[in-house]
């Protein structure tokens, strides 16, 4: 499921950011695995222009997911590192 969601950003370059944003919204609704959620958020963050205000919001969102869904997660340290970049 998450592979399909992450591929949405590749479907149409003109709407790629919109599709990635929708994929992240869906992760709120269907509770995808934490690692894949953080990867989606980082994918969108890498797709927006550098120093765009959306970068800070996406970073905050990634940290929120790490704090809310990370209990006992074996890759928490790596995901927090990824979320903070």
C-alpha cells in the first residue's frame, strides 16, 4: 500500500507534490508503518523548493509521527535522525 502511495509523486510531474501530500494525508487515516510514513514525508520535503516554509512544517510533522507512533520501534533513532534533516 505504501509503495503505491509513494509512487503517486512520480505519476505526473505537474501534480507530483499534490499526490505526495495526499499520500501523507492517507497515512493519517490508515496508519501506515512509521518508517514508510517518515520516508513519504521526507520525499515530499525533498521535492519542495529549498528553504520553502513547507520544509519546517514537514519536519515538524515527521517528528510528531515519531513521537506518537514510535513506542518500541527498533529504528526509532534512525527515524528521528531522518525526520530532523
